[in-house]
């Protein structure tokens, strides 16, 4: 299933042609939830080994349009996973201190420690996404960032971090419905920002910017995946699968038992 979602090196993701409502061949919602629980059992085991080995880490980078479900996916996929082993870092608009440095400074200082899983809710891809669409820097400045990003992620991978980048792909209609719910449901009002309407107007510009960013930065060691995200359960299963695959590929090995332990009984 993952092969269909993974974007190869140099491949054009053609977002407009990709499914947003796929069931990933899983049938009904109920089967999706069962699959998710099985994957989470594997994540728990692998996470404990990752921590025990303490040598490698996983970094999941999440991007998507407003209301694509980044927050809800994090809540649902990581619920029940040892919270000590997962660090979620949201990247909002850079503050003065961050703007006074290069754009990767705040990113690099938040990468996961060895033995942990890091989740970036937005990331340095904003620096070739919203920054490009809103023309916050001249074109040549964001254009050269693809090269920086490729090299930065190469370095992370070389040093033991499995980098996986996920575009939560929703349809224009699904975004409309979700934003409308934020207006209609008092419990969700706080999530609504008038700026979301501006960003929605720029939908084609964002899609084009991410299409290019994904094409320019998907590599074998730090691949992009386009996740059909209109159905929450299918989205969650896909993300959990990607995490399991990344952990299995790292294959963390627990340190060998101290030979002096043989036959020791605690008095
Ligand atoms: P959500 O991610 O669900 O929209 P939020 O609105 O609660 O969450 P905020 O902390 O307000 O999150 O930050 C998200 C906003 O910050 C987005 O509009 C995003 O485009 C913007 N942002 C993130 N990184 C940058 C950047 N490098 N330059 C400019 N804007 C950025």
C-alpha cells in the first residue's frame, strides 16, 4: 500500500490526480480501526526498542492545507503510545528570534533526540510553501532552499534519523466542509481564523508550491508520501504504516545483556 503513496526521487506528485478519499483497500471504517490498533501494537514494541537502543530516531514531518487533519491525526495515531518517547513540535509563524537566524535554525534545534520519535506539525517546508505563496522573500531565496533542505535531510539520515515527510491530501470540498464546521460548532470556533479563507483562495498556488517542493525534495532516504486524508481513519492507518515501516527499517537492536547478569537474583 505504501508504494502507491510514496513519491520517488524527482517524481512529479501530480496532486490534482491523486485520490483524497481512498480507503486504501481496507473496506470499511471498522476494518480500518482494527488495522490501526494492530499497527499501534507494533509501534509500541518498536518504540521501546528504539528507546532501549538509544542510537537512532524517527522524524515525521507533516504538511497539509488548513483543516487537513494534522492535529487530529497526531492525537489519534499517538494515543496510547508511550508519551516519553514522542515529541511533537508545532511550527507557527517564526518569532523575532527565529527570524533573526537562518530558517533551518529553529528546525534543527528541535530534531528528535536519539531513541525518540519526533513529529513536526508544519516544518521548514513552510519556508518554500507559505513563504513562496505570500512572497515573503525574493524568488531566488526560496528557490535555493530546495538544495539546503535536501542536504540537511541527507545529513539527518546519515546521522541516524529516519526522515519521512507526509502531505495530508484533502480535497477542496472537504476543506470547505471542515472550515464550515469550525464556524458552525461553538466547540470548534477557536480553531477558525479569517486567514484560512485567504489561504483557501490561494489553494491552486499552495498546491503548485507543494507539488514542486515534493518533487524537488523527495529522496530515497527522506521520501515524501501523499496521504489520502478526506477519510480520517484511512489517513491514520497510512501514517501508522509509514511509521512502522520506518522503525522496522531502522531495526533498533537492544544492547547485549551484561554477562554478569546470568543467574543474578535480587536479594
Ligand atoms: P494549524 O497548523 O492547524 O493551522 P495553528 O493555526 O494553531 O495550527 P499556528 O501556531 O497559528 O498554528 O501557526 C500556523 C501558521 O504559521 C500557518 O498559517 C503557517 O503557514 C504559519 N507559518 C509556519 N511557518 C512559517 C514560516 N516559516 N513563515 C511564515 N509563516 C509560517
